């Protein structure tokens, strides 16, 4: 136990640990922010994993073809949105079960990207970093936050924009109404399923950027297992955060730190059981949900399809 | 169909039933108007077709829709193969050879279909009760791990240990689903989320067990250094395999099919099945009628976990997965695929038998793809597209039926 606390102490004072943690956290946050929008509209969007993967692969292909980071990010958005389009139209135009669609999409996208990657073999490289003067000189966290690739900096725009559209626009109000009480929303003239589809498209955009960041900012090349279940961690960050944006981001930071512990601790000379550590975010979320279940409430119609005239 | 009051006054005592009305006569054109001369909500259709013709047409439509969707899915897959320089005909032949045409391959496919079917049956039970269990992959892994512990670590062997192993698997799977059930009914935590989260926890937990000799790891002399696998099940602690027409498969296939019919019958014919369905259709009404949600819903979750666990145990003792050894990544997405089998077969255990076989065939067929030079991941694409294709027709038909009901005004709520 003392050892463990010592390890935590060492990690907290090492700059590399913050860099690692934020790399994971920001990747998660790209997906989780969009997922949060979709969940506020009442969709439990399981295909987030597939959107990440589609974004990552499209970014790699865009980079391979043009060598331009901007084009790669645009490709990633197209990739993420195309997965979103299937999910949205299958589950909220046709009324197919959203979990089946999501799970199928995850399998389909994994198959498709690994199949295409083996045929086309995209070659990419890590994007260069842009150091922001002064801010990057803050001790400990400065380099982790402000000495990054420009794709990383997009998170500083994505999170406020998502907050703004959900809480400060008419569209956002309608979106939240859809998630809480679709029958009433429908009666007051809101196209419930349309709002839900749009929520999923937002997830597609942000998860696509997340995938691009993963390939160009964190890993440097595309691999089949590049996402490796982290889409689910981004999904549970939203749940952990109790469906608030603040909590979601906190969840991403926490889980990002936990994921990076696996890398940081051995580097600092500590032995640790990786399996138990990896399951920590999941256990923490289950415990948090059980304790705060009475206080934290999911959007009332989360994961329930809306068909007019059916309660 | 509603009968307008106008009809009774127009033809008193004519003995002419409005629903079996053939030919056109003058009255047919009046009936769109109600007694007070205003339009009724449902326009009268002169010359309605007979019920059997309607039915035939409906069946024809369903078959047509399914054919179009499946053809589109297969066509897209073929297009993908051709676009990347492969030959779709070769791929198709390789898939057929690997799954049914090659010698002994039907047996291999049956071996894969068994756990898929078991997972699907369990899922059908919990779905009927209106619960969304999507953690079968984890429940299956825990089941297999429990089975491996009882099969290898206690030093017992013999046919009765097979039974013990399977019971342990059932308990393991049920326990893992039970956590979700307990949280659902005591703390109100949605079971969708907990079952999903517990998948990863299960994988990490079994991974931990496979690193520690007091849990699952085989003794050092039986394995390569640093290899994280369990001991192999002893020869006499394996599910017997039989040979039929040159195809060899474990006898658990018969048990799985029997269980499928048993559950189908229990769902359709017993009070328990009725109560589960009540709970699934309308929890509030079910509660009023005396169906305790926690007891029946929790029970349904336990049953679905138990089936997933049993699938894990039979995978371990059946021999088609991991060579009677628990290895990392043992569930191999059988849990996820089994869940898809249940949902594609639309809650019917008997249909699930066929779908499980088809999905198993895709899996065993993919082993033969290497010879064609096409990446075997293409089968994931085919399977994914097929599932999406199979989801479309029922959704379309349901939507159309809904729209008709709304328009007729017969079922406004």
C-alpha cells in the first residue's frame, strides 16, 4: 500500500506522466463529448467504438493519399459521420434496436478497417507539435497541455461548442426535451427522431476527430487494434459523469490517468498488475452508479426508441 | 375493421355480411359517408380481397424484402472483394468449402454453433422480460473460467466431473449476470450499462486468474515459459464427441437444441413464460397483476447469464475452442455474436437454431479464406452487413403497420 502511494506520488510529480495521461484523456474526451450530446437526446450510442475506428482509419488513408494533416482530419470526420449515418438512420428512422445496430457496426467497422488496411496499407507519420509560448512553460502540466499537435488543441474548441449548442440554442433545448420526454416534445412540434439523429451525427464528427488525433497525434500509424475497446471507456465516462459535461470531462481525465498508469508506472520502476488496473475505470463506474443512483438520473428516455403513438 | 352504423340501416336484414362482400353495388359508394353525411375516418374499400389472398400477399412481401436486403448485403461484400482485387466467386466457394462442403466441416460448424445457440437462448429469455443484457461475452468468459477451475485445479477427473464443470459454468455465468440484476433491482442502476461494463471486468479478472497459479494458471512444467494458459482438461473429463456421416461434433449439440425447444415451449406454454412476457410488454400492468419485477426480471437475467455460462463451459469441454484449454481471449466474440443471433432471430428460439448455424458457418468458412489471398476479416464485414440487412425488413414492416393503425384511428393511445 505504501509502495502504491509512493508510486502515485512519483507519478504526480513527473511531467511525462501528465503528457501520457492527457494524451489518453483528450482522445477519450473527443468521443465522450459527442457521446454526451447523443445521450442527452436519448440514444445510448454503442457504435462510438466503431466511429473512433472509422475516424482513425480514414485519417490514416487521408494522410497516406495527400500527406496533409488538415485533409486527414476532414477525412476522419467523414469516416465518423458515415458510421453515425448508419446508426442514426437504422435506429431512429427505421426503428431497429439501437444496441444491435451499434454492436453490429462495431464488428462491421473493425472487419472493414482491418480488411482495407491489409489491402491498402496506409503509411502515416506523427503530426508535428506547435508549442504555445508562455503557457507551455507552466511547471508540470504546461507541456502536457500546450506543447501538442494542433489536432489536440481542437478539444479546446469542441467541448465549449458542444456545451453551447446543447445549453444555449433552441436546437439544444429541443434535443434535451427529446431525451427527457419524447412524447411531450413530439406534441409540441419537435421532430423527436430527427433531433436524435442529429445528436448521433455530432458524435460522429467529434469521434472522427478523436480517431484522427489517435492516429496522427498519439500512435503515429494505423493498427487494427488501435482503438481496442477505448470507445467503451469513453462511453462510460459519460455515465460516470452523470450525464453532465463537467462530469464527463472529469471522467475522461480520471480514466485517461488510469490508462496511462500502465505505461508510467513500469517506466518509474514499479511493478503493478495491469489487468486489475485496466478494470479499474469499469469497477469505479459501477460503484459510482450504485452509490449515486438515487441522485444522478440518466435522461429519462435513454435507450428507448420513440415511435409516435406508442408509450 | 369498424362497421359504420350506416350499414345496418341501409340494408336491414339482407343477410349480407359486409366483410365478405364481393362485387360492386350501389351501396358501396354510399358507405364512405356516415349516417350524418360526414366522412368516416376509415374509407370503405369496395371488393376487399379474401383473407387468404391478403395473407399470401403479405408473405410474398416479406420474402421479397428479405431477399432484396440479403442480396444487397452479399452484393456489397462481393463488390468490396472485387474492388480490392480479389475474386468474389473464389471467396464464396472457399466459405462454402470451409463451412459445409469440405469433408468434416459440417461437424466443425456445429461445434461453433452450439455456444452461439446457447447464448442466444439465454438472451431470448431476458429480452422477453424486457431486459437488455448485452454482457454475454463476459458471462461466458466467467462461466468458462469457473469450469476450468473445477475441471483442472481440484485434481479430479472422470465423467462426473464434466457435470460438475458444467454446473460450475452455469453458476459462474449466472453470478456475473446476477451482479447486474442485483444492482438493477436494489439500486436502480440500468442493467444495460452494468452488463456492458462487466464484460471488460470479466476479461481482466480471468486474465488475472491466468497469471496466478493458485487460480487458473497451469503448473510450469506443462506449458511454455511465460505462456498464460490453464491446464488442459483430462481425457476423460471432456464432452464426448460422436461421428455422423464423417462429421465429428460434441454431443452437447443435441443438448443445446433440446434446450432451445424447451425454452421455446416454456415461453409459450407456462405461467412463468406468460409472466415474463407480461413484464416485457408493460412492467406496470405486470406489477398490478402480481408479477414481482425483481423476482421475475432478476430471474430472467440469471437464466440468461446461466445460459451464457453454460455456453462457456461447453466451449471449454467440447473441444472446438482452445483445445480443452482456457487461453486469453477465449470467448472469441462468441458472446457478442450469440447476442446478434438472438436479436436477428427476433426472439424465437427455433429460428435461432438456423441463424446460429449460418453465423457459425461464416466463422468456420473464414478459416479457408487464406488460400484465396483475401484477408479473413472479410467475413466480419459479410456478417455485419448481413445482420444490418436482416434488421431492415421487420423494421420496415412494423413501421408500415404502425402507420396504418395510426391512419385508421383504430389504436390511438
